[in-house]
């Protein structure tokens, strides 16, 4: 196998943002929220989602994508009991599909042991780079830039209407309230929402 396959091309956050916009324009052009990531996976990308009990315990991940890009295996507990995490896991595998298809197509990944072998072959540093890209693209897919800005502006307007000055938005508990409300609107975790707000310069990094 070509060793270059194991070395992800460096991508900036803005390049990942552009990739997310390209993907959503193709697979979710109407832009309705929350992003219907499960429908995109199953009907847009024609992938089957297959639950697997104990996947997290065996491999240390919530999901993995097979090399033919046709199946997403997902930890059974996550699928049944952690809907927000499930949505992120699907978006994460979609990000690998969109960014790293060359790696997948040149590997044999049909089982937990196959993916564990690929992890070892990639190496820790390169694997971390692949995961950083997939995590950030997943966040951008589930919380697109333009809708986030619009919803944040609306949240700020509501705070002003309630008599809360803008300068208090970056302070607890107002900050926590904004993050929680937006996370619920986009159906993502509060941690992901906080990261997206910080990345887009809407909330200060505290």
C-alpha cells in the first residue's frame, strides 16, 4: 500500500468549513434544521447503519466505516440511548467518507479487528490528524455556519429584549443559557455547540 495514503493532507478549519458547505449543498440543499444526518447517511449516501454491541469497549470508538463506504457500524448503546452522540457519530463517519475515501478504499475494513489493524498501521500522530479533521467537519455539518450565525443573532436579540446586556453573553450563566438553547435547536451536545460558537468567533474562548 502507498504510505502516503496514511498521511492526511493538512486542512485548515476554513477549508473544512468549505467542505461542509459543499457537502450540504449536495445532500441537504433545503437547509432545514436540525440537519437530518441519519436520513442523509441512509438515503443520500445509501449506507446501512448496523448496531454492534460492545463496539466502544472493543475499539474505543462509537462507530466505524467499512472500506467499501457502504456500512456504518455503530455502538449499540449509543444508538439506543445516546441520540445526540449517535448523530455526531454518524456525522463523524460522513466526514471520513467525504475527506478520506482514498484511505478507506485502499484498506480492508469489514470488522472491528480490521479497523484496529488500520489504526495501528496509520500511527498515532497521523490517526489523530484524521480524527481532528473528522471531528471538526462533523461539527460543521451538524451546525452549519450561516444558520448558526442567524440563530445566535436571534438569541442575542431575545436577551436584549429581556433586559440582559450583550456584554454579559460571555459570562455564566448567560453563556450557558445561550449554548444550551442553541444545542437543543441544532440537536447537538452543549460541548459541540460551545466549540462551534468559539470557532466562529461568536463566543469568547473562556
